[in-house]
């Protein structure tokens, strides 16, 4: 029998609704697991034990009165520590904000609370949501193997979800920060369409690249979270006004008849053979479920990807203008380097980056004319070792290849879902990515759930 801490959100929700388990019991169980394991895994910056138990008691009282707020009612979740919370610090992984307690909750936190969800705490992230952890905050360890990467920047979110220290998490993605940790930790993550989820109350890395989305252990669970947090928000003028489908209901659709595009050259060139084989196996599964696989030509993303660094750097420098360079000594090398680049890059260079970004986005939209979804890997390699990761960062072209499956969809704003699809010969996770047209998260949830009903990769667990 699956241990409580590894139940799916949907399974847990039904047991809570039927009174078979109480929210207070669940919260106490997971808090005990956090206390036992997180001293080694480092996934939490702040554990909100008292607040979580108070909300659990409230959920229990409401359920006792017959009031049910939906599938997240009484479910413990967690949030990357850049979502504003009025009852706990929001550090953004920075020493400058270690004691900062906002006077408001982020919109997505409000929406979780409105759905009856419980927040267990705030999860570790890299400094300012870029690439490296500030020395003040220990680096989260991959629960499958501590010698391997846990992803960036939402590394705590990926580790906590995979290790059964939360049932799901809220996070952000600017160049791959939902998808890398999902891939490395063997879980499911959704990077929605840009603007699909409000960024009000979310610490910014890059205004035009940041996306807010969920981590979970299945597509069905991620759909349940996304359905609560998505939608218009008057406090965020960039939030889309489009209607939000019932993503959880959409998981029942299946993939029969869906046109899934595959560019074999884009998948295979420079990609590890084990990754190529795992994605090919997934293609066969989807085809066997009734999807129509169509050859397509993926537009070259490389000029746009080079511009990603210029756009992100310039926008990040603007975000930090009040504290950098005036408090530069409190920044670590990685974040400081991005800001310095943003302060130095010319306006002409940033303008060219935007031209390349728009051109790529247009070519990508054209490539989607004859397909509904696109199947690609999440990374060019299986989860890398920590020394391998250091080697990536030392070579700009290698780094460009590393983000070629993630950052293009931050630039274009397309939604994607990451699904576990195998393990390497070293025993670490491999994942695939499905990409949709803008606002096609319902199809991603449907395809992800169909794939996971036919496979069991998402049911593998790194710890007892």
C-alpha cells in the first residue's frame, strides 16, 4: 500500500472528502516527514508548521459542516520562496530579504487558500531565481542520488515534491526552472502560457519571461492545481483574460486523434542516446493510444536563445536597481554576473534580441499550423552529475544546447508539460516534454494523463 505522503492529490482529496483521513492528520504526517528528512535534502527555507495546522483545523471544520471547496480542500502544498506570504518570510533566495515578511499574499497564494489548500512552507530556490544558490541557503539534494543535479532555480520545489515532503508546489519558470527540476527529480511540471497565471506578488527575475506554474507527481494532480491558480487578475495587467477550462475534467479526453508533431533531427542531434530512446518509446505509447504522429520541422531557436541572456539580464538589472550596485556585496557571483551583464548590454543588442525573439515566435506559430502538440525531450542528457553540470556552465555553446528544449518556450510563451519517461543506465530520471499552442494547457493535461495511465514512470519513488 502506498504511504500517505506519496498519495496523489486526487486520492488524498477523495479520502479527505469521505472523512477517511483528516487534514490535521495529513499535515502532521508530512510535517514529521519534513523534520525527519529535510535536514539532509534542504528543500525548505521556511516550514510553516503552526500556520499549516491552523488551516488544517479550519479545513476540517468546514468539511465537517458539509462545505467542500474542491479537490485541493485540505491538501498540503508548498511554494517556492518568491511568492509573497503575509504570515512568513519571502526571501527570493537572497540574503537581502532573509527577514522580509510582505504585507500581502500573492494572488496565487490567495487562490490556493480560497480553494481550501494548506501551505506547508516556503521552498528553497537559487538566488533571485537565477542559477546558483546563495551561500546562506543550502543547496537541495536530488533524492534519487545526491551526486546528481536537482535542477534550477526551483530545486527545492522539485526535491520536496519528489521526496513526499509536499503533495505539490507552486513555482516559476524563466528559462526552464519548472522543467529542469521536474526532469531531474522524476516528477510532473507545467509551465503554462505566459500570462495564464497571475504574477502579482511574485518576486521577478524577468518580467517578460517569468511564468508561474505547478509541480506535482502526476499530470492529473498538476491539472488540479493549475485549475485553481489560473485566470485573470486585475492586479496583474499582464494576466490573460481568457476563460480557464476545467483542466481536471480535461484529463479524461485522452489523445485519440490529437496530432503530435515530431522533428526527429531536433530531438536526436546532440542529444544523449538514452534520452532519444526514451522519447521514442514515449512516441510509440502515444501513437498506440490513438495520437497521430506527424513529422514537422522545428524552427531553429539558437539566435533567439542567445538573445535570452540579453533580455533576461537587462530586465533583471531593472528589477534590482534599488539594491544593486548599492548592496552588491550581498549578492553572490551568479546573480551579480547576470545583473552586471544587464547593466552593460547595449540597447541595440537588447532590441536585436527582441527582434530575434519575435521572429522565432512567429516561425513556431507557423510550425503549429498542422499539429496540436509537439513532442521533444526536456534536456539533451539524462539528469547530469554535479561535475557534469559545472562543465556545462563553463562553455557558452554547451549551455545553449542545455536550454534548447526549455528556454524557447519562455521566449515564445507556449505552454509545456514535463513527464517522467524513463531512467538512465545510472538510475536517474529521464523526461519528455509536450508543447502546446497558447492556452492549450487542457490538451497538455489530457495527453499527460493519458500517457501516465499507460505507463508507470511517474509512480516510481526515490525514497520510502
